[in-house]
């Protein structure tokens, strides 16, 4: 029981600290609300652009690997088929 009481105190302290920090941040913010919102939107847009870029790069890398493995598989199939044909031709009288 003592652990859950300590955990509750810790969570309460963290919540109170976060509220105090947020309040002080708003009170001492150097920009107006609209400027702050604009900065947040610009930052979110940059984050979204970076995420899109990373996803595209990852998709391109996967596409290249798929192409590479497809080519390797086609080469192996050709090798097997050619080997089978050669064996069949050498067995004919």
C-alpha cells in the first residue's frame, strides 16, 4: 500500500509541476499568441515534411531491394531451366 501512495504523490507532483511550467511559459512567452501558434504550425509543417521525406526514402529503398531480389530470382530460375534443358538434351539418343 505504501508504494501506491508514493506513486500517487509522485504523479501528483509531476502534474502540478507541468501545470506550473505551462503557466509560467505562457506568462513569460516573448511572442503573442498568434505568433506562437504560427511558429507551432511552421514547426509541425516542417516535421510533416521531414516525415514524408523519410517515408519516401524508405519506400525507395524497399522498392530497390525488391527489384534486386526479383532480378536474382529470375536469374536463378533461368539457371535452373537452362540446366534442366541441357540435362534433357544430353540424355537424348
